[in-house]
């Protein structure tokens, strides 16, 4: 029998101890136990526990394994035994077949430790291969993590899995892409001036995920791919997120994702909880739960291992003690010797094997257990020699005559792993490791760390994480500090932010235990403030902005009174200087203040952000232009713009541009140009604004700042919308999203730009498209602040349509209230007030619109303020018709404020002009003036292309005409308002028009509209969107292809297809296409 798997690579002179080469059951890096206090820093080396080792299912790591028997007994090697599981095996082979046919699948096999999860998957692969399948199997194991505060190896199972492509005949391009992903190129660290946007971390993570998906899809085009992740319960957070992403993304590829998961009744940490929940929701994921083996199957397993002549009382003893656990049954069956001394647990069985081994053989096992994975013989020799000599390892010291190595192999605990050796199973390794005395364990870890350090293979993130773990366990605090910092930075470069947080926290713990340098000795340790700054940025990028703020505030001194940086553990006081590294440089202090300001801005704390920016500038020793000063000034300008002070934002952006030019900081220049572009446009110089934004985009591309690139796209869309070029606004965003490739694989940062496009689509009356994009955004699970904006846009459409508005507003309020952005708050209360106005609740509507105006008290944005005042004056005009509800004084206050805003606003912004006209017309209606200027509002709404405003203005114009006796034009205007509102599906306006028509006894015959509807009615009642879907359907596109082509979700595409079939009376897609051709629906597009 053979297994479709490659062995884990072992240590060689050219690639010593490479992380990710550990085979199934041979995980690379353990983690620290829960420390007493504080929970995020490790204790001393004596407190370190035994290393945890996955997976739980026995599997020999040899690539080609065959049945092995003992000629004297007719017994079979236990690693080749498979019994029972017929139903589960059939399910797995069916999933393999489905995946091989291009219907990507995912399977999670769940069961107790040792129940046979991995063995089941490997057996299914054997069955499939015997039936002619030609899968390439990429297998990787995970590393146990005691808790979420501890570092783990980022992406370890996937790195190991990709490396199994080595030695295959995969296309060179696939091999090159796999090698590149396993050793990703460095990218700027997030604490650098280049990191500015809240979505930066998400962008980087998403890019890394899609790169792996591209590798797997390319490999699947060569041969069907099986990715097997062992022991999911020990996976690092980044690997869990990556697995969930892949499970959702491989539905049309020849890829099977398989994972094994221990069922212990509880999950080790919150990341696994979330991943399991997401996998349960994914439609392509199949769950297989393995129960303990029945007694008959355990008995059959014993007979296969020990031979058919095994005494029944021996079989019964194994069945009784194994309790249905395949691994325990195999171990007991192989080493059964009698009830008096037979081990009851796996640990006892392994300990029995250790009894009687020579000290040399025990040293070999100790070395391999400490390394934690496959090791080359030469490296074993060097480490054993170092252990015996109590000195550094020699470079070519072999194990004497290989006798100790052979003895360890004969014990059954050590097995071949490629060209090296590894312990047979993770539980074996745990027993051996726990038996090592603490003093000897520290020495061993130090030797292993030095062995890793001498490797010429480089310092990839996985290797550095492993090195940090060994130094941490060695007791060498200085080396451990440096290694943890290096590993944390490497984790940031590969977007493994939770692991970076754990590693940098661990680094600070080691630093706290360092001794100060002797008097007169120059400090040489990295400043604690530098590490804390990097840790704060990693916290932010992992989604814990509040944690980053708390850390920076503590670092800068909780009182914010002196600016002195704390050097040690939080709460340890604020010494004048770091005893290990000397005074904190002012530039570093300024960087800490700048980051604190940006973090506060992201949480909506505008005042706190402004104060921190000022402290950052005060901290810099001179006004000389430096990249740090440029970064601070550019960030301050952006914050001022976000919180509504355009004059301050413009002045600060210009100052930042000058300093950026003098200091050569391109990232700061791009940021300042982004801000200046928006400010210039809102001040009335749209050409200058768009020029600045084009330049910002070019600079961002040149310096590789994704943050500023997407900020430029979003701001360009915003400016184009404000100057009345909404169609261009939408096109800019759609083009940017399309540039990223497949519509199903866009990074979260694209949601920011799409949100601005949605706003433009709402103004244009293209609400179906807007809702499609809202669904697109929501499917990408945006961060809280952006989710608030998306929820607001959905609520606005639902209010306009009168469909589900109450629930949508409740969701939006829940999210917006957390963001604390004044313009977002103002917009939501404006929409809420409009909803209440349509319902006739005057008191509640007044309260809501007052909140909107109040939120804009410090805003320089005339469009937002006029939008709120338009709704406020409309409420007062409606109140005139209600007994005792009129408030003339309130009308005059609002009218004066509207007139003041209009007088001081640029007159070339279309929505400002339309808002001013609406305020004037509503004021006249509230005052019962003789001639409210609704005709001017109608023409202006036509001119700038605001169909909802047009329908509303036509309604009010018709009301005035009916009062003055002009029934013919009133009837025409009511009919047009009705037609426009119906096309939009704006139910509240439709109902209002129909109510006026009934009262006036005017027939709503639809005239030829002055403006051709954007969505002309089609035969069979098909909507414009359904016609678009129909064209793609007739071309043979699948639902997924339709979704990609129209940038909608696959589920939305399926709903459109169902509606089309129903309206055409067709029972299949082919019949629908034929009917469309006969009806002439596909002549033009």
C-alpha cells in the first residue's frame, strides 16, 4: 500500500531546520503556557511546559509506505491498518470525485484525539488513486497554541503544504509561484509613515490570501489538488482566516480542502470559534464527525496488527482499554504484554519504550523532540555533541557509529522522514520532551537556536518565529528579545498580525528581564518605545484599535502631561530615560504621538486626535523639514478634513506639501495631495481638486502606498459626485475595482471607494445597482466604521422606497453611533427625519433633524448642511397643515440659517444650488407665500439629474397649481411625478402623488416625460437589470459569471435569473434565451 503524500523535508547543510518541513505529526514551534500575571508576558524558562505536538492521528511520514509484516508472527505494521468507517469513507471519496470534476469542495473531519481523522482522509486518497484518480496532495500540520495571547507560526500548515510541490512535475510557473508565496517578499512595516488607513491591514491580508488562491488554482489546472490541514484546533489565527477564505473561494475549481479538528468539547480560542462558525455557514463545506470505533472494529484492528492467532483475552484487553480510540488501540496492540503492567494511557505506552534505552539513544530522542520536527542526521550529531560537551555545536560532529541513532529507530519512536528523522507522532514527542530536565531543556533550546542561526537559508517569517521560540525557552533574555522583535516584524510583513502582536508582547517581556548596562557602557538595546510603537500598530492592524490607543497612551505617560516615554512594563512608572537604551529620541516620541492621533481619529475622537497632533509637532526638536514632520502634518490635515474644518485642512495640507517636498517623503506628499484635492473641490475649484487627486494617485503608485492609492480613488469619486459628474464618479470606482481582477476577489479597501460610488448611484436614482453594490460590500465583511457607511446607504434607499426602512435605520444607528463621525451621524439623522416626515410624525421628525443640524455645527460642508435644512424646512411646511403644529419662529430661524449657508457657499456645486433652491421653496411653502419657486427647482433637478428631487418638486409644483386653479399643468406635472416615482419605486412619493390626485380628482394619465426614463419598460415586465442579466444568460454565462460581469453577488444573480424565467414562462435557461430571441429582446445591448 502506498500513500499519496511526500515526506517532510529534513535538515540539511544547505537548509538547516527549515520551518514548514515538519511532516504530519511533527509540528515546528510550541507556545508558552498561560502566565500568572500579566497574561500577555511569559514567565521564566523554568515555567515553560512541554511542547505541544500535532496531529493526533498516527501517520508514517514516508512517501511510499507498504504493508510490513513480521515473518514470525504474520503481524502488520500498525501505521498501515485501516478498519471500519465505510460510510465516512464513501462520503470522502464522493467529495474527492466532485472536487476532481471542477466542483471545489471542503471537508472538515471532527473527532477525538487519536480516533483516526487523518488516517481516514489518507485512506480515501488511496481508494481514489486505486480508482484512477491523479490528485496532488499538499499536506501541512498546525502548532498547538495555549491561548490567544501567545505567538504561533503564521501560515505554517500552508507553507508546509506548498513545499510538498517540490520534486513533482508541476509546471515551472506553479512551482515558482508556490516558492514565492512560501517565502514572501518584504513589505513596509506598518509603523512606518506609509501606514495610514484603517483598512491597510485588511488589504495586505487579503492580497496574501488571493495570492495563495491563485497558486492553488494554477496547480488545479495541472492536476486535481487536495490541501490537507492537520489539527485545525492548533492553527494560528491567520491560517484559520485563510482556510475560511479558501473554503468560500474554490467552489468552481478542482480543489478539495480537507482539515482535521479535535473534538474536545471546547475550542482553544476565539479565533477558532469564529472560523468554525464561518465554515459551518459556508455551503461548500462538508462536516464529518467520527465516533469511537465499535468494539468489533477495534478487535479487527488488533488482529491485523498482531496476527489472526492473537489470544482472545489479549484482544479483549486492548478493546477494553482503547475505548474506541484507534491510535491507543494500535499502540496497545503492538506493545501488549499483560494486564499487570500494560500501560493504560498513550503516555505510559511511550514511556515504556523509553525504558532500557541507552543514554546516547535518549539524547537523540531529546534532540529531535526539542527541535520539534524532522532533522537531518548531521544536525542530530552536532546537537547531541553540543549537549554532551556543554558548549556550542561543532559543525561536523557525527553520532558515534550511528549506533545511538539506530537504537532510537529500533525503539519505534524515531522514524525516517525524507532524508532525516522525526519522532513518529506528536504524542510521542510530548512524552519525550516532558521527560527532559528543565536545565537540560534550556541548554538544548539554546543549541537548537544556534543551529537555526547558522543556516544559510535566510530569515523567513516561519524560520524567525521558530528561532524566537527556541531562544525564549533557552533562558537567554537578550537573544530572545532580539529574536522576538525580528519574528514580530516578519509576521507583519506577511500580514500575520495576531502572531505579530504575540511576538512583540513576548519581546517586551524578555526586555523587562534584561539587566541594565554597566556604568560607562553605551546602551545598545532597541528602545522600548520603538517596540511598543510597533506593537500598537500591529494591534490596530489586527482590529484592536482601542488596544493600540491604550498602549500608546501608556507609553507616552497616561497623564499626557510631560511627554516622557515609559521604558518598561505598563504601570511601572515614567522614568526620565530608558535604563537599557538611554533617552528616547524626539523623533520617536513624535512618531508615537502621530500614531496615537491617527488611532484616535479612526475611533471618531476628533478633539483627542487634534491634541495629539499638536503634541507631535511640539515634540520635534526643531522646525526643520523631516519625513516625520511631513507625516504628522499630512495626517493632521486629513483629520481636520474628516472632522469638518476645511480651512484648517487646506492650510495644513499646503504646509505638509512643502515639508514633504523638502524632506523627500513621497508617502506624506501623496497624503497631503489627497486632502488638498478634496478641500480645493469643496471650495469651488474642481479642476484643481481633481488635478491634485490625479497627482496623489500617481505618487502613491510610484512609492507603493496602497493606503494613499485607494484614498485617492475614494476622494476622486467623492469630488466628481460633488461637482455633478456622478456617472464619472461611478466609472472611476468600477474601473479601479476591475483592475484588481476577478470580481469575487477584491480587497476590503475597495469597499471604501465602492461606498462613494453607491452614494452617487443613489443620487442618480439607480437604486437597484446601488443595492447590488451594498450587497457586494456587505459580503466582504467591512470594518465597523465602513460598515456604518454601508448600512446608512442601505437605509437611505429603503427610506426612499418605503420598504424595510425601520429595521434598516435601527441597524444603521447601531453602527453609526459607534463611529462618532459627525457627518455620518448627521446624514443618518437626516434620513431618519425624512422617514418620520413621510409617516407624519412631526415631533419626532423635528427632533431627528435637529440632531442632524447639531452634528454639523462645526462643519464647513455646505452640501450636508443644506441637505439637513431642506428636510427641516419641509417638516415645517407640512406642519402648517396640522392643527396647532405650525411654528413660525422656527421657520424663520431655519430659513435664516439656510440663506446664510447659501450665501457663503460656492455656486458651482450642483447639489449646493439644488439644496438652496429647495430650502427657498420649502420656506415659501411654510410661510404660505403666494408664489413658491417650485418651477425653478423642477428645472434645476432636471438639469443636474436628480430624479427623486424632480418627482418631489413636480408634486409640490402641482399642489401650488391646483391651489391657483391651473388644473391642466397640475395634471401634467402630477402624471410626470407619478411616472418618475414609479420608475424609481419610490413608494412614499407615489403615495403622496396619488393622494393629491384623488383629492383634486385628477386622472394620472402618464404623458410623454420631458426626460426619457433611464429604465424604460421592457416586454414581459423585465427591468433594466433583468435585461442585462438576460443578455449574459443568452450568451451561456453561469450565475457566477453573471455575478462577476455585473459586480453583484451570485445569490442576487440567481434571483434575477429566477425572475426572468418566471416572466418569460420558461422552465430552463435555454428556453428563456430562445424566447428572448423570438421577442427581439437581444437585438441591442
